[in-house]
């Protein structure tokens, strides 16, 4: 949907176009947000992604920053599974993730103490539901430590800001240097202003040309260069 004729006007006099993000389209919605919870949503690929816990919010950030992810659907599907007594139950997946190559991954988000409980849901899933997914994953607070979430948030931020020309220029320079390892600060070049270079570095991380060592990425982080 585009904005109506009452939309704001740009400086050049052209009407401002705005595309409303799609609703998350899940089988259920999270409860309304208030001061005592972390319920809410974000937007990815122009679609709302809901979360109803701090861990879900972190997991959503990490999923969106993965290479090749083209869609993240929240509360998208309810599947059926057999318990240990053979009784059929229903379970709503927290996230369904679609990759560029067409693969689908179902993700359940729980506390670490409930990991085995949720894994049992996947193990007992009825064949017709399991066939919908190429991978089923349980994610807990242990899978999304603060440094991983921070790195993912930075990837998403700079993904929106990058300039392809700057990215290609930095990639060409790294190729000319011929190094297999490089430190973040060593990639700053006088031929590019610092903010643009920082953005280009993060975009190369996003594209997989720079493989960081574990931990929070900063200007002292070492990378393996893969070109």
C-alpha cells in the first residue's frame, strides 16, 4: 500500500511514497506491550517480526543478520507432535526462517532449562509437519550472548547504510594487499573517510569476506580474509 495524496511532500515537490510493512501473519499475536514485559516487534524485509520475551528479541536479531536469510516469520505455524505416550499435541513455532536457496528452518525459543522439553517436540513431530522444514532448531539464552547480539545488530545497521562503491573499493584494496589475516583498524585507508570505511568493513563481514575471531567485534578484532 502506498501513501495517500495527503502524504508529506519532499523538498523537490514530489509526493513521498511509503509502503506499509506487512503484518507478521502468524497464527497468534503476542500480548500487548507494557512496562513489565519485553513484548514488541521489529520490521525485516518490510514484514513485522514479533517477540514476546527478551530472548526472543535477541534471537530475532541474530536470525535476521544471518547470511542468506530472506524472510523471518513470527508465530507463523502450529505443528503437531506425539508425546512419549503417543498423544498428539500442538506447538506453535516461534520463528520460521526462509533462506535464499529456498530452505526453511523452524526455530523454537525457550529457556535453557527447557531445551530437552522442546527437543522432544521436534523429535515427536508428525512426518507431514517435519517435511515442511529442512532444519529444526532450539535456541535459548545460551545461544544469544550479548556479544553475538551486538554483532548481529551492527550487521543489520550497516547493511542498510552501505555504499556498494565503497564496499568494492575496500574489497579491491584487501585483494591487492594479499593478506590472509587483517585487524579491523588496519583496514582504514586515507582514500576513504572513516565512517564510510567502517560501514564498508561491516558490510564485508556481512557478506562473509571477513571472518572475525570469536567475541565482540571492535577495532582490535582480527579477521581471516576470504575473497
